C-alpha cells in the first residue's frame, strides 16, 4: 500500500481541526481516500455477529461521518463496516466553535460537538442514495437537545430510517448533550429499550425485516451501572452493546495544554480504561451479548486486546487523526498475524479469550 498521509499530515494538522475534518469528509465523498493499493482481507478476519456478515471486524465509529455523506468513500478504506451519525430528528447546529481539539502530545482528541447534524430527512436521502454493498452500514441515532421526550426522538429515528441501514445504534452516552447520559440509569434505560424494541416489532409486524439494535454506553460507569446495563441487555432483545463512547475523565498522564477543554476525550489515553470497561461488561453479560470495542485502537495488537477482552467487532475513529487511512490496513494485517500466531482459526474463536 502507498500511504500518502505522512506527507499530508503536517499541512492537515496546521489547519483548524474541525475545518480539516470537514475537508476530509468532502474528499471521501469525492472518492479520495489518501491511500492506494488495498489488499484482500484474509479469510481468518471474516466473522458473523448479530446476524450480519463482516469481511473483517474493523469498523468506522460514529461521529466521523455525521450525515452519511462519505459512506462510499469510507468503504474504500478497507473497513469491515461503517457507522454513520449521530443523527437527530431535527437538524441542529451543535455547540459553538471551537469544539474539536487535537492533543497531539497525547495522540488524543477532545470534542464537544453536541450532535451537530443535518437531521433525519437529509440522512435518509443519503442512505437511500447508497449503492448496494456487502459491507454493513449502521445508523447511529440520538436525541435533539431541546426534545421534551428524548426517548421519543430515538423511536422517531428508528422508524424513519428502518430498512435503510443494516443495524441501528442508540447513542445514550455522548457527554456533550446535557442530561443525555442519565438515560443509562436502570429505569430510564428500561423505558428506552422497551420503546425502541416496540418500534422494531411494529415494523416487523408490517412485514419488514429484523434489524439489529445496539446501545452505545459510556466508559465512565460505576460497577452497579454495568450490572444494570448488562441485566437489561441480557433480559431484552437488544442485539449488542458498543463499549465505549468518549470519557469526561482526564488522566494525569495527559501532557497537552488542550486537556483543560470541556468535552469527551478519545484517542490513545482511552485504550486502557475503555478496554477494562469492555472486559467488565463481557463478564457481567456472561459473554451472551455481542460487544463492539471502541477506544484508542492504533494497531492490530490493540484490536486483538479488545477482542480477547470480549469484543466481537472493533471500531476506530480518533486514531485516524494521527495515523491516517492506512491505519485500517495496518490493523487488519497485524491482527491476522496475531490470530494465526496464537492458534486461533477465526476472530470469533478469540472473542473473550482472556476470560477462559
């Protein structure tokens, strides 16, 4: 593979982070990925999770392509799946700029976007325009900041987009919409899950296909929170959990002056704490609920650590800021070697290996 990103990185990082991100989306929308020569995925990377087939377990996390503008371009980067959003029923501008910060010394990012997006109608048009592909695409749905009934917003998102994505993610863990994380409490989550699953059941009664629904949780959870979430996930027809979103914690190891900015921290410092929460959730669910591991993945070894901790799939986003699009092929190449060296026949064989 020819990786052009190292040549471009000094120029990209000289630009305001949000402006650079928007330019990247425009480039991907135009089919420019920044790397040339992608190899075929090794069969060992293939896996089936919540009824969907994935050529490899490495996905693009939500937040990168908020409006499903660049799904086709992202697919060319070698991901096994992509997740677009978060989308809310009504368009909203999000929080004031600046709201995206590079912590270069820490290989991290802080964002406080606040679910800025063009709304469901635009998102729906983008999904309808996508060419057919074997690569699954997920729709990450959220609630408007000013919604009187935020749970109703999630139901609206699923109803509006049903049949246009291969799975849904219910995002209740962004730290940048005030009060949103309260939906992770047991009573609120039971109500949310019940109403979301009923929306799906209604679509199925109308003759539509079964679409998996996942819930994305925060890394900043107490033991009792994990127990409650695991119980709800096991006792309902929720198809999986994504662990985890960004953190509001600020590790003492952070060196960058930008660490004082409010918002969610992601990137390298999130690798260890998010993997611990992932492991805790896997134990709490008894391995019965498929998990997607997110947070700080910068290598095949990082992805392998998530998988052995309990992840059936993994997602990346922030480390693309520092590694560029070639990161995807690097993770897959290194993960293939690690799986074979440790005697695993497939990704699914390695899931939760640390717990056996």
